[in-house]
C-alpha cells in the first residue's frame, strides 16, 4: 500500500496536470474551410448559428430539422455568407429510418463527411415529472438513440476523413436537474455512451474524435421560454456558444464547457471520475478486441 502511494500519487498528479492544463492548439477558421459538416437541429437556436459560422468559414454545410421553410432560408443565407455549398434534408429524428437514411443521403451529396454535429432535441417544458412515459421514451429516442444511429451510420465516412463527432449536451447531462428529468436522463445517456466509445476508439486507434459539449443556459427562444419564471440563471449568447462548439470539435477536444458557469465548469469536470476511468482501463483485456 505504501509502495502504491509512492508512485500512484505522482502519476495521478501528472495525469491531472496534463488533463487540466495541456495547452491547446490554436483555433483558426481556415480549419473548417472546405470541410464537409452536418448540423442537426439547425432550423433555429444554436444549430442555426453553427450553420452560419460554418458558412462564413467556407465549409460545405448540410442542415436538418423538421421545418422545411426555415431550412430553405438558412441554406440560402449560408450561400450568401460564403459556404462552399449548402443543402438541407427535412425530417423528424423520432424516426430512426429517417435518421439513418439522412446520413447516407447527406454523405452522397457532400461526397464524404468531416464533422457530424448532433444538436437537435425534442422540445420540453420545465415541470415536475408526473409519469408521462411517452415523453420519457420520445426524449430518449430523439435526444439519444437518433444520435447513436447517426454516429454509427456516419462512422465509415468519419474513419476515412479522420473526422469528428460533436455531441451537444448540457449541465443537465452531468448533474441532477429538477423539472427536466426526462431531458436530463437523455443527456446523461449521451455522456455514458459517447465517453465509453471514445475510450474504445482510443484503444483501437480509431482516429475519430468525440467532443461532448456541456452548455449552461443559452439565450435561444426555446430556452428563454422554457425557463421563464422557473429558473433564475444568466444566459450566454447563442452566437458565441455556436462558435465555441465548432472550435472544440475542430481542436478535437474531449469536452467543451460553455455558458455563465464560473466555478461550476471546474467542479463538473469531476477529477474522481477521470482518475477511475484512467486507472480502470488496466483491468480490461482490450487486446482481445483489437483487429490484428
Ligand atoms: N439553449 C439552452 O439554454 C441550452 C442549454 C444547455 C444545452 N442546450 C443544448 O443545445 C442544443 C440546442 O438547443 P437550442 O436551445 O438551440 O434548441 P432549439 O432552439 O429549440 O432548437 C432545437 C432544434 O431541434 C429541432 N428539432 C426539434 N424536434 C425535432 C425532431 N423531432 N426531429 C428533428 N429535429 C427536431 C428543431 O427544429 P424543428 O422544430 O424544425 O424540427 C430545432 O432546429 C440542444 O442539444 C440542447 O439540449 C441548450
Ligand atoms: C488520417 O490519419 C492518418 C494517420 O495520421 C494519416 O495517415 C492519413 O493520411 C489521414 N487521412 C486523412 C484523410 O487525413
Ligand atoms: C488523427 O487525425 C487528425 C486529423 O486529421 C490528425 O491531425 C492526427 O495526426 C491523427 N492522429 C493519429 C494518431 O493518427
């Protein structure tokens, strides 16, 4: 035990120092120039702002959501802002067949894929949970299962391009959050799934980065309406938020924290979990699953 202490603590120290202080490569908008990018939930809010940033950076942009009219307008704006190309495919992410076919069609139109930004959610109001199982199921399907379906459909293209999956989550996906239990559960599911496959990819040397974005309150119309009179918190601007998500994806960061979070972001990073994830890897026989 004494011997364990002697080398474990320094190793952990180095690990944590690396995790928290490793200097990031600098972001340049040119990183997105000519890149093929999908943004879901792009008819309004943060998704729409991401599409506009990507257009200004000269990316090939593919957007989706249900509202066809809104998407049409966004595509024409994207072209005005300088997108290398801009397209939309409308449909609902309640339908997993649509989710899968959307990726195939998008891949054909774009001619490959560099970045998959998963951002859509089914709309929710803030209220104590009163037993609506249909809503729990819809939240899991739209906010979580469709993300998995699309990621798996896109994986062959992303492997080819050394691409990136960017998953938009929330503080409610890292901590208990009353009045939004079904939403919170779906966001926790994203963390469990995507953080786990990130570990698999790192062991198997699959060079597809996974970025989980933990957002505080953002000033989108839907969020402002949902929190009104229920939650007292300062909202951060959606335009800036959209840019930080794209930066995190382009820099292949594991997590992005954005919002008026203050110290909360440091506390949410949960070093205990990080240490356990790092140390527990040794207990697995991962070699068994690596193709040779
Ligand atoms: N805003 C915040 O305060 C906040 C905080 C933390 C995390 N986040 C996260 O940030 C992301 C974006 O939030 P936001 O505030 O920008 O949301 P938003 O403005 O409400 O936009 C949601 C998008 O999802 C689409 N959508 C809704 N239902 C859909 C369905 N069944 N199938 C396909 N698309 C659907 C909507 O378009 P249609 O209605 O046209 O389908 C819309 O484009 C979400 O993942 C959210 O959890 C936001
Ligand atoms: C992907 O990364 C590998 C290893 O770094 C490299 O050999 C390959 O050229 C890259 N492919 C693309 C399309 O960037
Ligand atoms: C993974 O892909 C990125 C982006 O193309 C590249 O910069 C990096 O060198 C690759 N890493 C490995 C280990 O192949």
